[in-house]
């Protein structure tokens, strides 16, 4: 990336080494001209500012534009410089977020400005242009994350709230930089500069001037422009709970079919899939695709068709009411929906061994992203688990750590891991696979230093040096809020189809003259898809398929009669009206 400052002479265009700075063809520029306006620029003009929403898609016709971080601040630096044929902006432009950078004209010329809403529609209609812009915006987002652009989080590595904010930023793929109060001298200087008391940390600094003291995830989301819930009541055709692969597929297919669709997730879009460094067995991507890129593509697709995504939004109740369902959130907001798709996924099970509790979030983790990997560079780490998630994590962490101990309770790595992953794990020089091995204890004063592990075949114990522990030992469903509302299996997964009918009141379906559809729960019009469903195949592709299938079944449900929760009149149950209603 370019680091030259304009004071040192003319700004040279940044080479396109990563595919993040492509040049539009004359034909593409000509096509865009019909939808925008040409505008002269002057030296020093600011085209958009960090912290403000993107209003226009800007293509450079002549002149030079410099992209800056912390423009006008003490840490100002050049991110990139663009000349004729290049366009400006990054992922936030497509997803309605605030800008994480500032664009300043360095050599006067002319730009083509297209309103963002119009540009998003054009991307959907022109696959060649759309793919070019999407790939560039994704590349630019990851470059910004890599250089630590965006907001700053000041907090202790031992603070759970610091971990919460960092996890929220990482899971939502937001550019940011963490300053550890325990080790970073710059953090202390910033605390004095902004008169922040230690007990007020963690804090978020935005644009070098705005301070949020220990903000909630929702407050941070509003700062950046993520679509958090509003206090207004909402009504829709389909409410999707969860925004992992199953939830996003349901949102895409529901909205593309013309249904008013809302999807909500408590933490971030993407679910567990977004934390995967590489998905190599997903159909259509022979060279593999990162979980983050796959999810960003799905999010943009959902926006393209008009689905509304809300993050963070924690659902706490599902209430049958008259001819619809009411979904309530922990902040008091509500959504009324004709049909509901449950795609809330699962969370990894905790490892119950002595010494683990106090280290969770500090050096014991249940996900392996760049956020966690950056904390253990050049140190050995341990991964617990024998499934695909554990294998992917081990391969990813081997890029950062000095060595990876993969601890597997069973006797065969092939038992629960895909063959292609087994081959890569066994061949990797930094990964040591320890079969028949279980963790018995964790030691360390302020962070993890070593693990006590036992060979469960012979009872022998040994100590492993490890600076971090990553746990992937199965998962439990996010269904606590559904107990007593609909039928769950003994592990808490949602029963569907014939299993749901067997567990439900036999008279519940009499008024409909049918039993539950394939993915329908014990409540008519409420469907389950993906990992949260009992008996589902825990794979990204199957979750995506179930999300799409759920929408097809929503249509079938709407065509038959109505929700069981309705009070039938003398003529029998009222039919679904098929209305399409919006937020109000």
C-alpha cells in the first residue's frame, strides 16, 4: 500500500497488486454516465469524509484522488491514490455503513458521480460490473482491516467488555485497531488526552474526536451505520431469526420472491461460517472461498433484493397472536410477521476443566479469526476438537503461531473430519496431531501458559506449552427462548416435519387439514433451517439449501389456509391474504 504523503511531492497512483484497485473500461464509464453526472474537481476538495455515510459512487475521469486515514489528525497517512479510470469507496458504500477513510482531490480534474442507491441497482443488473466492484470493495475492506484503519478500541486484554467489543468488530468485519492498556504506551497517552478514567474503559475512539465509554454492541453498531433495530414496530411477510448461511439464504430467496423480509442476528451476519478462514468444499468455488467473503456476497445479495438485515438484534420471545406471530427483542422492539424462519444456529460448547473459566476471552477462545490469531503470533497454541471446524482452525492458526497442537479425544482423525482437511492437517509441518488426548487443566497467571493433557488410552499425563487454547468440541442450539413455545428434541434442537407432529398436540393441525411441512415446526407457519434444526447436516451448503427450501414452504403454507393460531370463524379458518407490508 502507498505510504507517501502529498507534502513530499506529487502523489503517485497506488499499484493494483491485490485486485482491490481495478480500472473501469471506457465502455463501463460511458454506461455509468447515463445514470450520474460529470463534475469538475479542485485541488484539496474533500469528496467524502471518514465517519460520514457514502452518498455517491465516484469514478475518476481525470485528475488524482488520495485516500487518507485520520485526515487532518496526528496519525494521517495515505491508504491509496487513484487516477483516471479508478473508482472510490469500499464495502461500506455497498452496505450503507459509514466511510472508514477520507477522499481528497490532489490533482484537479473531473469525476463521475452516481447516487449510491442507483449504483447498487446497477450492480445487480450488470454482473460483470457488479463482480468487478464487489471484488474491489471486499479487497479494500480487508486492506483497511489489515492496516488498522477505522475506530480504535482502548481496553485491557483482561477485560471481558474489551473482548466483547473486539469480537463484535471482528465478526462484523469492521476496520478497527485495538490498543491494549496493559502493554501499549500510546493507549496511556490517549487516556490522558481525552480525560478517560481507567474505570471508564474500554472506550471506542472514532475520527480522533468522538469517545464512547464502554458502549453496548448496539451503540457501536449505530456509530458505524450497521442496521440495528429501531423503536418503531414493524410488520413483514417473513421474519428470519439468524443471519448465518441458512438465515441469509432465506432472506435472499424471500426478498427475491417479493416477500417483505426482515432478518435479525444477535452478533453479526455470517454465523459460524464467517469465522472460517477457508471453505474448500462449497459448490462453485474450486479454489475455496473465505467465510467472510462468502457472507459479504450473501449480505449484498440480500440488500439487492430489498431484505432488511438488523445487527445486533437479540430475539427473546416468539408469541402467536391472532393471524400472525410477534417476535420481540431484548430492547423492547417488535416485529409482526405472517411466517417465521428460525435459523439462529448454534454456539460452541464450553470446555469444562479446572482453570478455564478465568481465561475465557483472554486466551481461551471458541472461534479462530484474525482477531484471535493476531494475539498469539510466534507462540505455540492448542486446538481441541476432531471435526471440520477444528481442522480449519488448526490450518489457519498455523499461519501465525510457532506451532499448533491439535488435541483429538478419539482414535481416528477421519471419523469426523473431511478427508481433504485430514490430508492438509497431517501434512502441515507446524501441526502436531495428538489422538486419544483430552485437556485436564489450564495454568497461567494472567493468560494461558500451559495445558495439562491426558492420553485417555493409557492414562498418561503431560504438560504442553500453549499461549492460547481454541475449543471446537461440538455445539448447542440457540433455542433457550423457544422452550415451552414449540417442540424441541432432548438436546434443544428444533423438531420439524413428522417429528414435530409426533411431539405436538394431535388436534393442533385439525383446522388446517394437514400435518407439518418438511421444515415446519410444531407451530404452523414457523419453519426451522440450518444447524438449529434437529437432524440437520451441519454443513454450509446444506444450511444454505434449507434456508432456500424454507421460503418455498412458506409459500406453500400461505397458499393453503392460515396459521393455527388464528381463531376460526363460522366459515372455518381465514385464508392468508398475501399482503406485502412495510416498516412503519
